[in-house]
C-alpha cells in the first residue's frame, strides 16, 4: 500500500513546526543547562497533527528498572485518519525516581524525543554538550574532593616541599590520573626518601 499521503502530511508537520525554543532549566549537582519541556513539544506538535488529521498511538512497550533508573522502549503507530496509512515509529526513554514514577518519566521522555526526531525539530539542544556538562560537573567534584585530602598527605607534602604551595593543583592532577590518596602518599614517601638520601650523601 502506498504511503505517499502519510509522508506528505509528516512533511507538512515538519514545515509547521520548524523550531522550538528551550523553556526549561535542568539542574543536577553542579550542572545546570537549558532544555525543552515535554509540554511545549507535545502542545505545539499536537496542533499540527490535528490540522493534518494524524494520530500517534503507543502500541507496544517494554520497560526495565535498575536501581532508581527506569528505561522504556516504545513502539508507536502514526496513522493518517483519512486514508488509514500508517508507519511504525520507535523511541526510548529513561527516568530516575526513587518511588513509582520512573516509568512515567521515561515514557514522557520517550514521547518527547519521538516527536522531536520524527519531525526533525531543532531546539538547540545537544546531548553531546549535555554529556560534556556532566563531565565538567565530575571535574568540579574532583576539585572539591581535592580540598579534603587526609592530614597525613598534607604533612608529607609540607615535609617534602617546605610549604603547601601547589598542593591542591597536584592533588587534582593525581585524581585525574586515577590515583587515590594512598597512592599519592606512597609517591610522596618515595620522594621524601630520595630527598633524605641526597641529603645524607651531601653530608657524608
């Protein structure tokens, strides 16, 4: 069966909704970024769907949960109500919740991105940039962690360097290299022993 009219109507929705501006702010930890709400996407696209006599129906869903994170994989059917032509669409979403709202959040996420991707609606939102923001947040967490090293580590640095200058930067660098505090202490102990050996040779 030809689906030409269905595809023409999908194309018309793409023309009707050519851009959506972010209207929401997402915050987690030290990370903050702008996003677009499901309400804005659905309400805007819905107007064009009604005008073009298209409906989108969820027809199959699989969900799973791991800890507080729920994931849904959903199949949708977009139908031209005038001809009966349809196409199967797929989308996935995740939602975090400690109670029973994880699946609902995941379904909302899946539907929002189904609409954005099916109709190629630009929002200025880039998941790669969001991931970068999370990485930046992790870096800040490392820097915060660097402010709380054990006293024994600080004392060894002071013994080696004669003061605390450069300590925080060094700790951050070591954390970036995946060295924990015990490994840092071992490294300082080795340098202290080398320093003492040189001093002993000089005084011999």
